[in-house]
């Protein structure tokens, strides 16, 4: 009996110390061991010529519960990625549907309230911020327009600001009101977000205050992942 395996294997020939061993007896025992091992050790992979394949489920690398056909916990290196499917990355856009009063000479968070799209549902509507859960470098855009107000004096400056984690990260174009007393500032930057606690917001500074000119083309923020 061969007992070095989890299930004991009975051999056709037994030997005692000092007894002669024939080649046919050795081959018979080896054949029994090989047969037992091949019948008890199974693999989910099927061999086809020089290829192997697996149709019964998902494959996890670094994951014991793969959620996709191939689920890798870690980095993947390849010379080329080919496919007909879409690469899904976080993308988001929101506008201001209702006008907001902006105090004079104070940086103020813009209350964005009309979501256009947010494919991963990362928008925090209670705090007017976007908090993506995938780490990487994001293109962030924003714009703010101050509405027509006859008391708005020419020369008073306006600029939009992208905030990261509660502090100014990028200030937009600095502009002054036109003859019709409108002023708009645009902001664009690339910012790294860690995929856990980092978030971005749209803020504005208006030297003379007044209300925003709410609406799709005038007050908005958009974000998209561009690199990891």
C-alpha cells in the first residue's frame, strides 16, 4: 500500500528488504500509482493542442471570488490590448438648475443640483462634491457665470475655482463684467484623486457678489478619468 498520498493506493506488488525486485514488478507498481493519481487529480482546464481553456466560470488572480471572466487584483502588463468592448471609466457632468446668491469677495461653493450623467454614481448631492472610487488622474472642468445685474460695476473680478479636499487646487480665468453686466470664468485642470477620500468641488469668487446665471451652458462641472 502506498500511503504518501491523501488516499492510500494499493500496489499489486509488495517487497521486503533483501528480496529481489523485478523490472516488471516495479513497472506494475508505477503504473498503479500513475493511474490512481490521474483519476483523483482533476483540473478545470481543458487541453486542446497547445492551448488550454476554461468555460465553467470566472478566473481570479489575487481574488478568491472573481466577479468577472478574468478578475485581477493588481497590475496587468501587456504589449497590446485588443477588443471590441468599451473601456468603462468614470465620467460625470452636472449643472446648476437654480440660481444661487454669491456673497461679495468670499470664495463660495457652487451648489450644483442637476445631474446630467454619472456612470459610477460617485456624486455626493448632499455636499455638492464628486468623490470617485478609482484612483487616477482626472480631467476636471468647471464654469461659473454671474447673472445680469445693473449694479455690477465694471472692473470687479470673477474667477471659478476647482477645490480638492476642501482647498483651492486650480483657479480659472479671471474676468470682469461685460457691457451687459455678465461675467463668466472657466476652469480646467488635471488632478490626481486617490480613489478613497479625495474629492473635487466647484467654487467661485466674485468681488462684487450677485447671483449666478444658472443653466447648462453657464454653470457646470464635469470630470473624467484620463490615466491611472
